[in-house]
């Protein structure tokens, strides 16, 4: 570790990834652990499916807005202290969720829980930006995605298993215990990575300028919007799949947890593919290469995402067709697995491509990046679900999201190549 708190050698930097991966699992942990209990929660609190989904949307909105808070804060005060404050508050909110007596109070506390959990996402990406560069950063983000991908594998299995002994309130108690474990992990394993000389000053005005700089960076915004649209399709699956599979296809809570875990395993597979491509690109074009080679390295990431989004669009169309034809479950599950797996390719690659265009204020840029994705995921599915959740609606929403993401990236090739 350097005098300013940075990480000097590759071994130290790579040893940081497991802790950052665990902290990046705030989103999956906050949502996936209790997804099998959503129907039960709605019955217990005497509420509608749409309001039940709002408990997820409130958390996602908190994650979106919270990143706009924690990103600039980490640019000003460093990465470590804000991270520790937020993780401790996340654990407290989890325990408060378990005690919520009504759907309204549960939604409120879930919003606060998301605000706190946002720190792990925004600051985690900023830490990677601090210590990794170029194709190495893509590989690091892929490693984070793969590690965080264990959360949606384990969380629904744990949630489904716990439901055999407890109710949805017990799941939030478990989430609080996990939050305390993450706090200990952050305290022991995450050093300060932002040198004092690199921190921002000037209060709120400086924070707003940092956010404005990211919003006015055209290549960054192209990748951010593409990631937001693709992630919106992924969150549609997260929010609707429990109702679709359990109600329309008769899958039990434990069976759904198994299906969800298998699909989440696909995220890890997709992240492994992304990491392999990044490492191969890094070997062919090491850091310090001339501009032409560096440009080709970035273009390889863009091409990978174009292929991924094209495949995702086809898979989403297959899900929609299966729903329209009322096909049996075995026809629905393979394209659904492919769609979820592609999140493991899109998320790390687009994140690295976007942040590679940022030289200062990585926390603010990370906040913008995460906010776009979280807001789309938080708002679109519940709004579309007002008339009821169905497999047809799920497939159609994912198809529109992937097709829109593909269109944005395909039509902006010149923009993403500017500033070389």
C-alpha cells in the first residue's frame, strides 16, 4: 500500500476483488433473498401484486438516488469511510424491514435500505477505477460480476430454504446478519484507494459539476444509456419472474429458487466469458500501447456487447413467442437462461467502456452509470404491471429493452470513437 492509501502491486489489487465483489452484491442480496417470498408477503400485508413489487422498486430507487450521493461523497472524502458508514446503516435498515407492520412502512424502509446499499455499488466501481486500468479494468469488473453473481445463486436458495422454517420477516433478519458480515469484510479488506491529492473540494457545487461532467461526456453517456436499457431488461426478469413462474407455471417457492439460482449461475458464466475476452485483449495490447492499438482494444469490447445484445434480442423474442403460444415451461426456460446469462457479459464490459472515458471524478461517473440502470429497473416493471403480471408482458418488456440497447449502441459508433 502506498503512502496515500493506494495499492501498489498486482497481487494486492487482485486480493481486493473478492471483498469488492461481495460489496457489489448489495443489489442482488437486497432483492433476490426475498423474491421467493413475494407472493407470501403480499398475502400477509393484504396488498396487491403491484404494491408488492414496489417494495423492490423502492429499494432500486434508493440504490439509484443513493449512488448520486455516495459517488460524489467518495470523491470528496475518500472511498473507505463513506463505505463503512453506509454498510452499517444497510444492516440496520434490514432489521427494521423485518419489523415493518404495513406495506407503506416496508416501502419506506426499503427506500432507505437502497440508499445505504448504493454505496457498495458506486464506491466499489470507483475503487476498481482507482486501481485498475484499460483491459485490466474490464477483467476486474468481470471478476466483480462473477463474484457478485454468487449472490443471486445463493440468495434465492437460502431464501427458499428459510421459507420452510420462517416467513418473509425472517428473510430480512437474515439479510441484516449478512449486512453485518459485509461490514466486517469492508473494515478488514478495503483500504483507502483515492489519494488525498485526487479528491475534490468545494462542497455541493463541486459535486454537481462532477455529475455534470459525466453527463456531458458523450461517449460515456452512450455506454451508460446502453447499460441502463440492457439492465432494465434484466430487472424486468427479477421483478416479474416469481409471479410468472409460480402463478402461471405452478412452480413452488423452492422450485423457483432452484430455477433462479441456475439462471444466476449463467451470470457467472457470462462474466467469465467477458473476463477471458478482456485478458486476451490485454495480452495483445498491453498498457502503454499506441493509440491505434488502444482503440482496437476498446472496439473489441464494443463488438462483444453488440453480439451479446443481438443474441439477447433473439432470446427475448423467443421468450415472448413461448408466452404467446402458451408453451410448456421447458420451452420458456432455455431462452430465459440465455437472457440472464448475457447480463454477465454486458454489465462488466459496458461499465469498463464507460469508465475508461473518465479521468477524474470516478465516483460521480460511477453514480451516473448506476443510477440510469437502477431507475429504469425500478420504474418500468411496476408501471407496466398495473394491469397484472404475465409471461407475455415479461417477454415483451425484455424484448423492447434489449432491442433499444442494441439500437443505441449500433447507431453511435462514431460517437464512442471520439476523443481518441
